[in-house]
C-alpha cells in the first residue's frame, strides 16, 4: 500500500519538471546533499524549491562556533541560523559517508537521468592480456602448481594403498604433475579525450569561471565513469589560444578581445597530433560568454565545426555562461547554423543553479 | 483511547523484548523524578520514519509539495548512506515516539531513554503549557479542510495560496500565548474617561477660576488630548508582532483563504515553543539518556556501540554550534555549580581565583536546580542566566564573522561578553527579522505598512520583494515595508503586481519620499 507521502512526492516532482505551477520553478535551487570524496566535499544534485521569506541577507549575521582557532582563523561551516525545532525535529546523525567518484557519477546519472554513453562503433582498440585461469597436465616446470601436484600424488597413493599414515611421505610421479595454464584475452579498450576550451577574455568574471569549474568537474566525473581511459586537455583563449594545465585553466584571468577560431584551431592541431579520431572518443567542450570579435571569425568557426570537428568528434559541446558584458551572439549563430544536428550540443547557463540543467542538456543524448 | 495508527499499513505493535525494555526504562526515568505522560512507541521502517519526519512527526498533514521535497531529500540521504534519523517524538498526549525497525537493541534503548527526557520537557516546561496536546487530531482535521478547499477551488489555486501563507509563517509573536497584548474594552473606556477634555479643569470658585485654570493651560490640555485621540485613531494603535493574526482578522480574503491562513497560523504557533527551547530540550534529553544509559541500562557488550553513537550526537563540527552539545554541557555545568554552592552573593563577590577554584560548600542542590531550570526557562533566558565565562572558556566557544575578502567565516572573538551577546542575538531573533504591522490605513488608502526594526543586519532584498508581494495579495491592497538598507531608511512598496523601492537620501527620490512622510 502506498504511503501518504507519495502524493506529495509526486506533486513535487511534477512541479520540478515544470508541468504545473511554472512560477515555482524559478525558486529552484540545486540541492544540498553532501558527500565526501577524498578530501573534498561534493554536493549531490537534488532539486529544492525555496519559499521566500523575510530573512537576513547571506553572511550578514555572524555566528557562534565551538572548537579551536585563533581570531582571524577560518571557521568552517555556516553560522547557526537559529532555526529548527527541538524535540519534534528528528535527531539526525550525519554519517559522513565517503562517496567514491564512481558512486557519485552513478548518483548523478540517476538524478539527471543521463543515458550511458555508447562508445563509437569500431573505435575501440583492443589490448591483449594473459591471465592465468586454469590447470593443465603439461607445461614448463617453472609453472608447476606444487599444491595441486602433491594433492594428486596423495590421491593416487591413497587409492593404490601405498599411503602410510605413520610415515606420511608423498612422492609425485610424472602423471601427478599439474601446471598453471593461461588464456590470452583481448580486452576492448575505450579511450576518450576531453578538450576543454574556455574564453578568458575580459568579460568572463569570477562567477563565470566558478560556473565553468563546477560544470567541468561534473562532466569529468561522468565521462570518467563511462570510459576506462580519459584524458583531459585544457585550452584558454582570448584573441590568441594556448594550451595550459588544469590549474591554470581555472585560474587565469586575461583581458582583451575574443577570437574563438584561435581556440578551435589549436584544438584541432592537438587532435591531429595526439588523438586520431578513429581510435579516440573525442569530446570538445567550449565555454564562453558568446561574444566573438567579428562576424568573419564566427564564420570561420562555423566552417571548422562543419568540416572538421563534427565528423571527427563524438559530440561538440558549447556552453554559454551569461555575463554582464557578453552579447551571447555566438549561441545564436551556432543554433542558427546547426539546428537539429545531434553532434552539436548547446546549452546556456545563466547562473549556478542552472548547472545541473546544463549538464543534462550537454550529456543527455548519450553520445 | 482510539489508536491513531490507522495510517500505517498494519500496526505491528512492539515486540515483547522492546515492550519489556519500555516498562523497564519508564521505571528508571520515573525513579529519577522525570514526569511524563503516557508515551507510545511505534515501530517504523525507514520509509515510514522519513515520511513522518518530513511531516514534522505527524502521520497526516495537508497536501503540499514541500513535504515531498523533504522526503526525497531524506530518502536519498538514507539511500546513499549519508544521514539517518534516529529519534523523533511529538508533543501530544499521549506522546508518540518512533523507533526505526532495523536499529540495534542498544539504539532502541537509547532512543527510549532520550524520548522520556523530551516528554518530560514537553510536559513540564512552561513554554509548552499552551500548546495543543491534541495536535494529532487537529493536523488530520487541517488536512481534511485543505483537501475540501482543493476539491472546491482547484489544487493549484489553494496550493499557491498556501505557498503565500508559508512565506510569512515566521511573522508570529511567540510570546502571544503567554500574555495579553490587547487591553480589554472596559480598560480602554476607563482610560478614555480619564483623558476626557473636562478632566483637566480643576474645581475652583468662579473668581479664582482663571488663576487656577488659566486658559492657556486648558488650551494646551485640549491640544494634547486631541493629539492623543489622533494617535488612537491610528490602527493598530501599537505595533502588532503577530502579522499572521492581524491579516487573518483584518485582511480581505475569501472564506476558504481565511481558513487556510488560520491553519498555517495555528500550526506555526504549535511549533513555536520547540524553536524557542531547542538547546534546552535537546540538552535535557541528552543529559537523561547519558545518565540512564551509563548508570542503569547498558550491558558490558553495548558500551562501545553506545559511546560511538553518543559521541556522534554531541560531536562538534568545527565552527558550528551543536545544540545537543551546548545543552547537555550547560545543564551539567549548572548541576555542578549548584552541587558545590557556586552561586549567590558570596560566590559573586569572591575574586580570589584560588578560592574560587576549590570552592565547594557541599550544597548538593544541583539536581533540584536543573529540574527547576527545565521548568521555567527557554533558550534565551537559559543562556542569559547561566552562560558563564568559565563555561565559554571550557567549551571553546567563539563568535564568527564573515570575511568578505576571504569569502568564508573567520573566528572573531573568544571574549565572554561578545560570545554571549552573539548567542542571545541569534536566539532572540531565530533568524527572523522583527517585523510588525504599524499602520493598516497607510496613506488613508487602507494599505498596509509594516516596519522592520533594524538591528544591524539588512534584509535580503530579492526575497523581501517576493514576500511583500505575497503580503499585499493576502491583504488585498498594497503593502509597504519600512526598513534600513546600507544605513539608509528605505521603503519597499508592493501592490501585488509591481514593486518599487524608495531610498532616503537618493537624489531624485526626495519628492516621493515627502509624500510618504505626509
């Protein structure tokens, strides 16, 4: 028999999906389920809807804490908001589970209903590995299985009545000998490379970077979950593009204009040099605020996408982070030229709360 | 009495082992002097207990999406092994408490001991004296009424209105059940008579009259009386903290809306004392579960599990205040002080550190004192009266403040005065800004004016806009909120459709501002 709560759960789900009461969807926040992954705390996405109230602005009020630390030291956690109900409120016990990345990816996949990615056909390279799996009667002495051999000898001696419990001596003969045997297995190996490209021109602010960082973390997690071997390369660009390491990628702040084609050209050179498309699953992700320098450059980008990236890659993803300065024109250009093309995934991320929606848009096709 | 457990798939009852444990623990609790009403323990599986928890401990609530949202959150937390609910008890008579069916026997005994502490607190603490102990029936009744309105008006319409009411759920006056804010009609009349215009005239013979009652004096008195009457003509004549109650009484609503609002309000008042006594209530229950478990209940084999569990409950997360921990330690601190006679004038006057350290008059009053404290105090008075410098130091309490540059909280001060002040501020407001109804006929247009008594913290403006809009829609006319933003008096206006802000001192807004003031 269903529980009473099922109706309320159903109602909440319908609202979240935007089927009824669309006005409420704008209060949606991404949820707060926290798990630990190694040293870092990651939050597991669960939708929540906030009910507006009169309340103090974030970080307006100080708090009281307990523990070590000198004045000026960082105090973890939020200040107590003083809310909550005693007694009636359930006593909750935080179990602080360690969630592995693997589990996280599964949880995320489940919450966002992401399909598992099908690796591209014929594109796995097979590797051969020897595995000791069985026993045989013939083989080199070096692989003799001593325990099995003596067991066989003991069996034979007992069966033939030559076994003397008072003087337990076991002498294997040639027929008793057993050897380890192996099988050669060929294992399909699917490898993927993620090419992150980010626009670091003046218009991309700190919040935009943070959004890219969060989104990239989840994309990483999901693709790692789907492939044995995932490599990531990072490209930043303003009017010029250069390859950087992960750390620099997320920290750099540059200024100046934007030539998106510069990043695409560099990305293509990397693909050509290191990742032949018939062996690799290639996932370029491009984050920008959508402000390209000139129409001519945009046109160049569109041609490159059409002629090079789309045929070679599993999927080319473009996520546009809203900023105060960006015109967002590039998104329009892309969606205008490639509407309906499954190989190009487009998404817009107005703010943090839309990261999960955006991930779903980018990875939802399971390509 | 008729059993309320019809909502469960089948009432399983307690296994004999647990029934025996309950009788045993109940005896122990009474032996320590705890006084409680009949307590019923229900066995639940984790889905049921999550459902009950999302319903605030009750089996039936009115239909609303937020229960579903909370349930999903708990359900996932449990599924992914992040969090698990151990105990839950509701303030009713008889009291209902829930046991999770796959807990170990040690856990069940611990929960029972803890629950008896809570039930004793509900029964005896003065702040719970006015709560409705038949809330189980009332909640079910509320659910039926809301369902009926939904049938008549449509689910979306009623739910939208509930959301509006919930957004002002915190605008209540938690002291209302305990005192009378409004003067009765006869008192008002008496006062009016005393202030009547003739009253100022002293009896005098006619030739003395202009000396004893000089005309300027009489004129002045008349003027004052008029002013007073004008002030009285303001409605409400003094600020009203119970905004929900005020809207309920004077707002322009349809009958079903009034009914929904009254439901939200009565539930808010029911839960209010639990918010006011969080630290005490959890502290008291934890004090008793440790006392009973360690002295009477635990077997040798259970000690390790118990310690593991207990330390989890009172664990401090760095930089955060755990009410269980602060509560239990403060009760122990009080018990210790009264056992050793560390109170009263002699103790206060003594400033010899060595004498104070070894102070022990053998008074032995600790137990009596904590029982008295649990009867009369709430969190604010509990901290105000019993938080001592020693306690703050021993417990390592500190205040935190937001470091804008670093983007996180930093330790601010370990000074006793600062810690106490901060705790009291937090407990007194409970995160709810003090907002009152100050004028129900604003601008002589029947609009509602609310005033936020600014205490150094600004409101979050985007939420304030939405909330004010909800108030305007419930009130039926425009609503205004007087507050302070960035140190400047600011008035927010919402007429149910559009929102405007007037900031004092801002160029261009001066003219509008004047209109406001007149």
